[in-house]
C-alpha cells in the first residue's frame, strides 16, 4: 500500500465523462494531470503513532487529564467531522462536476483513512476507561442505562464505518489509481456514503444527547 | 465459486458476481460487536459467558464459511486482496491489541479474557477480509470489451 504513486496521464474521470461511461485513455493536452493518490499518507503515520502512544500512556497510567483530553477532543472532532462532512460537505460535493468531485476525493479521502480511525480509537478507548474510573458502568449508577444506549449507538456506527464505509473508501482510491478509472463504479461506491450519512448523522446526534446528559449528572 | 457475468450499464464492460463474502463477514462483525457490547455492559463485573460464546462461535462459523467461499472464488484480483489484506490486518491487529491491553489492565481474567480474545481475533480478521475483498472484487470487476 505504500507504493501508491500514480502516473500523470489524464483520465476520463478527471476529464468529466458522465457516470457510467468507460473512461477513455487518450491523453488530452487541455486536461490537467492526474492527482497523485496515496491511499495511506505515510507522512501522517508518525502523527497517528504519537496520538495512539498518548492514548496508551493515558490508559496505562490512568492519567485523568489524558483520558479526558482523548475522550473530549477525540469525540468532539469525530462527531463534528462526521456531521460536517455528512450534512455540509456531502451535499455540496454531490452538486459539483465529476472532475471536481474526483479531485476533491483524491485529496480528502486518504486523509480520512488516517484521521477517522485515530479519532475513533482515542474516543472509545479513553471513554471506556473513564466510565470505569468514574463508576458510570456500575449497574447502580444513574448513568448506566445511558452508557448502554451509547454502546449500542457506537456499535451501529462501528458496523457502518468498518463494514461499509471504509471498504468503499479504499476501493474508490484503488479505482482512482487505475489508468482508466470507471466513473460509474466510483459513483456507485460513493453512494454508500450518501445512504449511510443519515444513519450516522442520527447516531452522532444521539451521542451528543447521551454524552451531555451523562456529563451533567 | 463460479463467476457470473453481467453486462455493465454503459454496455462497455462485463461485471463479475461473487459469493456474498463481504456480506457474510459483515454479519460476523455484527455478531462480534453485539457480543462485545454485551460483555462491556457487565463491566466491571464478570459477565455470564454463554451468550458471548454463542455469538463468537456463530461469528467463527461464518468466518469458516467465508474462507471456504474464498478458496472457491475465481476471478478475484488476488494480488490486490493480499496487498490490502496484509496492511489492514496489521492495523486491526494493533487496534485489537490496544483493546486487549485496556481490558487486561482493567483486570479482565479467566474465561472472560479468553472469550474476549477470541472475539478480538475474529474482529481483527473480519474487517480486513471485508476491506480486502471489496477492493479486490472491484479491481477484477471490469472486463473491457475492447
């Protein structure tokens, strides 16, 4: 996966062929060069390692500020990015031309491959540890039922993210690396994001309600 | 597994149809997530293990069926399957190890730890399977008419 550099030949996706059309291979001098797509941005891995190391240390030493930081900052960014992308960026992207969509996706999606799993790991691992430390998981805790609901909400989001969105994201990136990407296939895979945006949006709003409720008791 | 072909919507290519490997792996993932939620809901007490064991066993059975289906699959882009599979496997093994670390640190022991480890192992295999198969099936999906 590290070997992800692309050639610079223009493609039909970037040239704006309609969805469903097989993308032609003939280069056109007026077409901008293909974007270089790295499926996993290697430069971002050390940053991810720092955050994961911080998370492990926070759990390992039961470092309360570290756990709070990971949970609040990670959760806030996760929810914020999810809602922003689903409700603001997604609809705008849907109205852009195919070349604009392809160029945006080529730069945006590899970053999401690193950012979202890191935020999710930070949020969930530190959240579980905090819930244990604060006694919120005990059956006698008034927050117990709320946390059980949040587990279900997170479970639904995990299945959607891991089982539907991540495979589609990586498959789109692989398709875009081809000399002749299939615009129809990319469009079909990207529809998964639209279909699931409503569900994840609802789940994220439920998370906001649950977490603010838990924090205020 | 035999591979059926269907004419593409633009009439320019044929698309192969594969066994529902990603769907089965998704179902196995759902079982693991349900089992994980069930066990976590008992923390910090020791959870009853009958339900998680049944869920893990069902998930393992689905994985076994998937392996058989994969072995019978023809026309998959195996190079891409293994390329994506090994890197995603590495990342999910790290994620599973992180979760295991948290539970061990929180004094999960005995049968609960064994069941949890089995569920994490299934998690760490199923997600890469879904990702790798999804990529590989679409890498093999087009047969150009030209």
